[in-house]
C-alpha cells in the first residue's frame, strides 16, 4: 500500500527526529570519549569505545538504510529532493564507510593497542561525521520545503 502525502510527511518527520536524536547521542558519546582520553583506565576506555561503536552503528544504519532509501526509492518524492540525495550519496557513503571501518577496527581492539591508536582514528572519524552531519542537514532542509 502506498503512503499518502500526509502519511509520508508524518513518517519523514518521525525518521528525521530519530536521526537527530541519534546524532545528538552519538556526538555526546564522541565528545565524552574524546575528553576521557588519555586519563581513563584501560578497561573504562574499552567500555566507552564499545558503547560509542554501538550508537555509531545504529546512527549510520538509520541514515543509510532508512532515510536514503526513502529519498531515492519513493516514487512520489519530489524531484529536487531525489536529485539532491543522488548528488550527495557518494560523500554520504564515504562517511558511512569511515564509520564502519572505525567500528570494525575497535570491535576487536582493546587495551594498550586501543589507547595508542584511538586519537588519530577519532580525529578522522570526527571529520567524516562532520561531513555527514552537513550532508544530512542539506537533505533535511530539502525535505522540509
């Protein structure tokens, strides 16, 4: 069954709000993790990184598997939004790839190896997330018009 324009708009609003809530939680954990180093005990840092990775994957999945398909596959979606989504997708995918690579690496890394490699990886991830946030903001603005 096809959504009516009103149903689509309501669903879009819920998904956008969920994305923004996940983004705030992710950034809060990112900031806490960034400020915790290097003073944190190794076990505490391991736990923080795992918690951050879980939220990171949830956030990335929501954007990649919920929002983008709605923007590009819903036939009644406005051309402007679809065009923007298709234009931004390669950069969006790059940010997704950076987040997945970070998660994959830190799922298996702990202790001293985690402590010595985390700084540069967090910096790269922070840059990728900043790009993704900006891209998402462009899409949210287009969807709101």
